C-alpha cells in the first residue's frame, strides 16, 4: 500500500489567461498576485470555497449549492450559480481578478471565462493529494504560504497515522461504481472516490486507466473478480441511482456470479461524503471505508 505525503510538489493548477484559450503552466502573472492587497476572487464550487476559507481569503462571488455548505464568512457574498454552470454575466459585474473552480470542468468553462475577460484557475480536486498540492500552489500565489503549510502538515500527520492502521494487511480488490438513474460507470483510481479507496489501501480493479470514469460491461468486470464493490452516486441522486443498481444486481443474472455479490460485499456510499470533488471530509470518508475493506475490528 502506497500512501503519498505532500511536500513542495509540481504544479497541479491549470491557470488560464484572460483573453486567450491557451493554458499557461508557468504564468508570470502569479508573481503579481503575490503582492496584491485586494485581489478579487470568485469560487465556483463549495470545495474551492472551503479552500479559500482555510487560506483566509475573501471572495466577491461564491457558488450556490443545495448539497453542501458554504463557509459562514461568505454568507453575504454574491451567489453566482452552481459549479457546473456558473452565471458568467453575473461574474462579469463583480470586477473579479480570478475565477477558481474544479479542473474537471476546465474544458467546458474556461472559454466562457475568457469571453468575459477574467483569468481562471482550475484546481485539481480529483484526489486528496491533488487538493493539497493545489493548496500549496495557491498559498504561494496569494501570499498564504503559512496557512497552506499548516494544512499540509496536518494532512501529512494524519496520513502517517492512518497508514500505520492498515500496515501489513492484505490489500482487497475493489470495484468502484458511479451510479446514475438508469446506468452506471466504473470509477478508476483517478476519480475522487477511487482515490479514497487507494488511500484506504484498496486495489482498484481498474487501476492504470487514464480516465476518471470508464464504461465497462459486466462480462469484462467479472474477470476482475473484486473482493468488494462500493457504489456512489452522481450529484446526490443516491435514491434513484441505488435503486437502479440494486435492481440490476438482483435481476441481471451475471451479477449473481460475482463473488462480491454472492458474499454480500456490496456497499452503497453517501454521495455527500463520497462526492465528485476532493474535500476536507476525507478523514470521515476513510473511516467509512475502513470496516468495508478490512471488516469490523
């Protein structure tokens, strides 16, 4: 089991200029932000808002959400819509210097931000490690290195202790399913839930894939012979997505030949805890995975 500690690691932010579609991996503009006294920031997702709060940075715009909570310090801040489709017309009125959001939405949203002439930062939230690498870089950009270091040190201390808990245990093989109403995808180790399974010491049966989510048929999946199947759902659709998965497990005969199904090692996770983006609830998520992967202690 490999547990990654966070130190001064390579760039994990995607930073885009104001008026072009190109991606600048080493922007000189970052040096200018370091000395800015009143930088105006917009956070388009709850996860990026949480990071800004812990870095002690104010916002002029923040996302709407019905599934998560926004830090209290932003109660009176302008709401700019949900993470997947922020209101760029409203953002354009805020005189923002930077828009921050999840890197998973870059392809859809970066052109829209360029169109209103606002620079954008897309934060790696596909894993806990990626989140802390991004925190390290944001701390340097916005003169919050002390706050970033404190968070990274806290993470490293936690993960060292967590690693000791499972050291020497047999690594279970895990299939991670992302459920939707009427369908499902396989979540690889590059997805957030997949990264949590890896941190917990599980071996994703689809490790080595490039994408976060892939489509795989049951005939291929059964060859992987997972010890455990864990399911999460997209966007809080737990009830509908899990009903579909449970019906499929019951009525699709091939599932009955899965050892994990035969042994009742199928688990349905709370999508608020096992969401699409890394967040600071990962210790609680790892506590949930502990008995699933290793049994009650």
